[in-house]
């Protein structure tokens, strides 16, 4: 069974995604929380329902549908995108998306860019068009993520199984 802290973490994380995720992710977080609630014993269900950890509403009314990006990441497919940079200049890129960062104000797509032959970051709200491709990229998502973490000097995350 979940500890009180674990239940708090699940509720808080799910509520954040409901408030700040795009439509599909928000609905999925709400559904997952309902499924968790359905299998909890009555006293834990009451704790979940009366949880006092609150999330503010999203500051952006113009959320980009990120579902195609998440799908491309899961399927390890290339994406051709048109991107408008901070100088309002547009470029077209074929990228290998392998991570999506969720920050307070923006979402950042982490990719390997075929044009630049290197890792690049794209603000999702500046992508003006995206076309998922059928072709897979030649490296695994895991190897790209590991190499990117190394270049950015970001430590590999440690998970519960790794702590023993």
C-alpha cells in the first residue's frame, strides 16, 4: 500500500498534469488518478479526496497538442518540423525527438538535429508545423538520452531499484 508521502506525490503530480498538460495528457492523468482512487481502501480514498496539496491553474491558454511529439518519442520516429526562433526566423528541420521537458512556462523538445548534426532544443510553442515521419531514427532513444545527459553534464537519474 502507498505511504502517506507516496499518495501525496501521486496526487500532486497527477493534479499538476491535469492543470498544465495538453488535452490528452490532462485527461490521462485524471483517468489514472480515478483508477488509483478506485482501488484504494476507504481510509486511503478519503485521504486522497481530502488531499490539501493544490496546483495553480495553467498560465497558458494556448497549449500545443504535444501528443504527436510524445508518440514520435515512444515510437522513435523522425519528425520534420517548422520552427520559429526568438528572432522570428523560420527554419525547417528533421529531428530525432527523444525527450520532452516540462517547465513552468514552456515545454522543450530535446532532439538530435540532422541539419546541425547535434543535440538541439526546441520550444514546443514555437513549432509552427510538425510532421511525424514513418522512418525510425538510427539510434535508440535511451542511447540518445544518455549521450545528451553527458554533453549537458546532467547526472543519470537514480531509481529505487538503483539504490540498493
